[in-house]
C-alpha cells in the first residue's frame, strides 16, 4: 500500500533538476512505558507541557502530572458503558476556564450522548470540576458508533466527531442525512455562560445547505475515532471502516467554513463503493488521503502529528491489530512500523504542549512514543 510519488527530471531555462539519489529517510519508532490507570483510557488532553486530563470508559477523569507520579482521580461520572458507550472525550478551553466532556449518561428511557461544559479550577495545583452546563444531547439509536473526539481548533471553535448511531452498515443512512447530528463532525463556539451554551460559527454546512443541522461542519462519517490538527491547521480525521477498509482524511484549513464537506459514508467505505455497490460518487466528496485493508488492521485509532527535521508526520494505530503506522503528510505514504506491543488495543494518543507524544490502550496503560529519523 505504500505509494511513492515519482521524481521527474525537469529542465527549465537550461537548468536540469536531478532526482535525489535515495528516498527520504523513514522514521523509527520507540515506545517507553509510562504508567497505568484503572479502567480503559479513551482520551488524553494536555493542560500544559507536563500535565493532562485522561478519560476512561467507565466514567473516571484522571489528572496526569508525569510518568513518575501516579495519576489521581478528579471526578467520576455516572455513565452507560454498554458496548461502545461511556466517557469518550475531553477538551480544555483556551484560557482553561472550562473543561468539555463527551459521554453517555446512565439512566433515562433513551440512549443519549451528551456534550457538557464543566467549570474548571485548581486547588493546590490539582484540577477541580465545578458546575455542569449541558450543551448538546444526541439520541443514539444503538449502543455503538458514538465517536467522541473533542478538539479545539485554531479558530477557537470546539470540534466533535459523532458516529452514525451504530448497528452495521448505517441502517438509518445517517451519514448522508444532513438534518441529523449523527455521522458528522460538529463545530460550535462554546458560550457556557449563555442560556444556549454555544453559538454557531459562520461557514458550517447550513451556510451551503439550509436543510443541514446548524452544528454540522462535515457529514458522511461512520465512526470518527479521534481527530487532530496539524501545524497548518488542517483537520485530520480517522474514520473506522465497516468491512474492508479504514481511512484517514484531511480537511484542509482553507476548506473549513468555506465549502460544503462530505466524507462519503455510507456511499463509500474509504474510497470504495459501499451502498450502492457501484456508481456511488457524488460531486465534491472529500477523498481520503490514505486507507488500509485487513492486512494491517480492522479498527483505526486516530493519532497526533510530530515535526522532525522540517517534515511533519501523523501517527496512528489500529485497535484490533495493535500496529502503529506513520503518515508523511507531505507525501501521503504510510510507513508501517513494527514494535513489541502488537498485542495492545490502542485507543488514543496525546500530545503535550511541548510536542511529546503519548499513546494509551484499553487496559489503561500509557506509553511515551518517540519518532526519530
């Protein structure tokens, strides 16, 4: 699946540009054990260079202050943990007045996922969560494909990846229903002190399609399990596939809020027709920059970027196989790196403010991840 762009000899105004004698160096990967917390880790959000908030599926929110110090429990939410439900994502607002959590609350007659803002402060240096302000509640028809990636973008808005609602094959066709919040990437401007709790930024899908729910930035997602922004502000989305393919898509910074965005599910699984089985293309579908089949894995976990010698790489992993891959963002070419932890069920990555990478698994283990050229 490796794709190398051909280097072509070009002559301009009498000058010949020769191809380099060898391809760019591939990065090597190293994992260093950090520590373990109780429960299955679902997200890592750094507060600063050495401190982070960690969510685990069962509802615990931890405070991490380094590999040499045990993580401490900040709070525990009452969550529904059936199938893929639970406490799924965390983001901290610029200015650190609020922490945002995405979770499935326990109880009630319907299955829902909830996005809430919690007042954030510190006592003796340890985070304390205060009053909760519910921003969004999304009814879930099934117990899987809930998404859960939360990220603040360079524009100051909060991005949330939401799955198609579950079962298999998207029976509701939620991915292509612009009126449903399911199967989409949401973008809002949080305003927890207001009655509504948030505002709608300019350029969401409704600007181009009046039928769209105002919170939707992009549609056509199956189960976006983790998103990140690269150094140029491009949004990188890892979407878990159905039967055959896992995909990575990049929404260019220049396209966010400037054009309608549709990543293709359930018309397509990655770049391949799914439903219908042929003639599935629609105008302006965003093409994935990379896909992999079952020879590499069966459930993608999106990662983070790192810069090495003026090259930017995107790390990702596979929950099912435990393999870790790296994508060169200049030339979308996966560099499959093997390591001794192939039995791990990787669930999320974290990136400190100083650029250090971390990776965690569903057993609660945290590792430092280093790339070198």
